């Protein structure tokens, strides 16, 4: 249950009506497989324990999770990409609405060639894409 709440926090709160339908701005980065594996091996509960999120709903429909806090020891603390206030909509095209969706996204990332996180920041969508390097 804690993992589910953390994922919800990542997504933030934004109105689905306010969410633009245009293609997101793509921001590309690189991450080593070793760095990704270090996070994944600690497990989703550890990751979720390092962030605070609030679910964002619009007219009874789930939009994503608003990131409201990041602990100093969070894997997300070292980057300047995704920040508090952002609404996390999906990870590798997987919605995070339900715990099983979060776990599916967590499992897919383990062997993925990239980590794609779609967020809403105000009325703009951003796709943060980290290519996974050896």
C-alpha cells in the first residue's frame, strides 16, 4: 500500500481538462544501468518511502500523482528534472493509478532500454527520458 501512495505522490494534481493534448516536450538524459539497478534492487517500498505524493483527480477521474516532497536520500533528490509540484502521469507508458500498475512499471524498468516519465507542469506536458547506458 505504501508503494501505491508514493507513486500517487509522484504524479501530482492537475485538471485533466487543463492537461494539453499536444505532444510533450521531450527532455533526454542518460543513466547507467548500475545506477538504475541500485535503486531497483532496494525495492519499491524503499523508493516510495523517500517521496510524498498526493493523487490528482479531475471530475472523479485519476490524472496522476503530484510530487509534494522528496527526502534528501531519495534517488530523485540529486536531479533537477522532476520536482515538487509536478504531476507524474505515467512511467514507461504505464499509468500509476493502481498498485498493480505501479508494480508493472517497476518491473518493466528493470530491463528497459530507457526510463520514460511523463509529467504535467502547469499546462505543459514533459517526457523525461533517461537512456540506460551500460
